[in-house]
C-alpha cells in the first residue's frame, strides 16, 4: 500500500510518497510431477517486508530552468527458505540408467537439503535534476544521485541423506559427485557497500504536439495548397486570381475545446506559444514568422505562414 501527499508552495510543489509492502509465499510442489516418490517436496518460500519513503520538491509553472530534488529511503527484509526433499525413487527418476544403482540410491534416495537466507537492505539516496530550456527546442538536462546502500544477511544450507560410510572409497567419491549438483552444505555472510552515480544528459527535441493536450477535443491541420499566380486556376472571367505572398504559405490549424475557458487557458500557456512558433519554423520552411497575435476569441495567428483558429465543440 502507498500514500501520496502533495503540498503547493509558491512556485513549487512538495510531494511525499510513503509505501509499505508485506508479502508471504509458501508453495509446496511435487518435484517430479509424477506418481513416483521421487521429488517429494520442492519449494522456495519467502517472507518479504519493505518500507520506502520519498520526499521531493519540484518547480511549477513555466520558467527558464525546471528542477526537482529530494531524498529517498528504502528498508527491505527477506526471509527465504528453500527445501529440496527427494523420495525413495529419486535415483530412478533423476539419474541416468548408466549410473551404478547402489551408488545412485545411496546418494539421492531420501536425500534432502534445506537453505535459509535473510538479506536486509537499508538504502539512502539524495537526488537532484535540472532542465535548462536554452531555446524552445534545445534543453540541457543535468542530474546527480548519491546512494548509500548497506546490505547485510546470511545464507546457510544443511544437507542430510543416507550414510555413505558403508560404501567403498570409490563409491563414496562417486556418491558425493552425484550429490554436488543437487545441493551441498554451504554458507556465507554479506556486508555493506557504498555506491554513487552521476548523470549528465543533453537533449534536442521540440515540445509535444498541441494535439496531444488533454484540453483539445479536435485538431485538424489545413496545409498550404500550391498556387502559381502566373497560371491561375480556374481562369474565370471577371475574377481576381492573384494571391498575395503572405497567403501563398498560409496554413490553418483548426482546434476545438469544450468551452471558452478551456480555449483561453490553452492559448495562454507559454509552452503552447513556444511550440507553435518552433513547429511552424520547422514545418513550413520558408520566410520567418513576422508576428504572433492573440484575439479576444482565443484565436492564434502567425503571419505570413501560419494561421491558427480556435472554435467551440464540433
């Protein structure tokens, strides 16, 4: 489960994310998937508890530099138990027919090993990232994260089976070789370590299309139609066919909103204005935009290359 709390501050937002996880898994499986008493009980059980807390502050609104910074903590404990218990027919099921039957039976029949482990993690981190909007299409992103992580735990495996002392020396060695891949007694203890990370990224990309804005209900782009004043069409009599230069490269984007307020808020965003100017400069590929105007009806017009019209629901 998790809980998120937000607090709005002048020009910033403060966010707290608290999470807790509790997970238990206790399977018991027939290791041979047959009616034979071969793989009597194969399972890996886990008890996991995890707690995390993040506290971060992020800039809000339109600005030249956006930023986010915060701290993070994670605690996790896992208690694991693995059991492989072989039955009275394990050698017949899991060993090749060429293996000596006496050695195979002594090595694997009624053999079992149990593994217990419990890693505990305490992780602490501090991070920050900033985005410098150098131009409407050029951003420089820099970030740094420092992590200190302490891991401690243990792993212990015990094994039990038939007494091999009754076998010859050669048979005992062969039996131990059979048991080795299936699990033998072993253990280790892990300690803590320190790690850090730094990242600097450089990104060149235009803003997202205004058509992807959630406020937009309809978006239709009418591109310029090629026209030659020297060869007008259709050549109707008494009709002026000459088109001024500022209309030869005119494109119209038709957009619809739920209401006038949504339209006004959409067109007032500086992100939209930056996107409109930069995308027009890329897509039309002719003379620079001369002006950018806003009317009371919330229409945006770029002359001579782009006209942007806002409308109600359609």
